[in-house]
C-alpha cells in the first residue's frame, strides 16, 4: 500500500470508477421544455486513476450515437474538493468545470453551463456505488437553483 492510499482526505473517492464499465445512458430528448421523452442507448467507459488518486480520466464511447466524451477530474488537496472537466467529440472544447465532494457515499458537483444559449446551473450526482455498479445523473436549473431537471443518467455495470 502506498502512502497516498492511506490518506483519507477525499482524493481516493473516484477509485471505484477505475477500470472498464458498460453503461446504459438515458438522455432527455428535449431539455428545458417540460419533456418526458427519453433517448436510451448503450456505451462503455474506461477510467484510469493517476497521480495516486489526485487525478483520473475516463473515456466514454457511445458508438450508436457516433459520439465520444472524456472526463478529467482533479482533486484540490487544500480545499478537499474535486473539479470535473468534460470535453465531447462534437465540439472538442473543454467545458467549464463542476466542483464538489462526496459526503455519506453521494458525490455532488455544481457548476454553470449554457444550454442552447441559455445560462444554466448544473449538478452531477454520483450515488448507489458498489464494486460492480454505480449511478450518475446530470440536472440543469434554469431558475437559479430553485428547481432541477434531470436530463442525463448513466447506469454503470462493471465489464467482465
């Protein structure tokens, strides 16, 4: 066991995600419009932990949609907080990060984004984490955080 593995400040919070996963995606067909139609499709994720847990990167493949995405996460030791960055194959642009941490087994990460020209607040939530499964969801708020609309979920199952 390395010295980094013994530290319990939050830097190991994403170790569960390391490795290969099968993913069931559910994406809201139309965001910010009261829609209840969902697009479901399968994908895969491969995550690698770097620098003793201070960073990790995962690549997401969604072949049926001709789409890829990449998450890059860094842990700020002083603030005990994660920053999560996203880039997709449609734009190739690193988006603004979300920031947060895990508490009681649930990770919550907040930030700002733009959805079709509209400013939004965004939250990512990681929950129901086991050695063989996990759940991620993204929600937007168009009203300053008073209400949230879940627009993307990912159900992870460990690949054999």
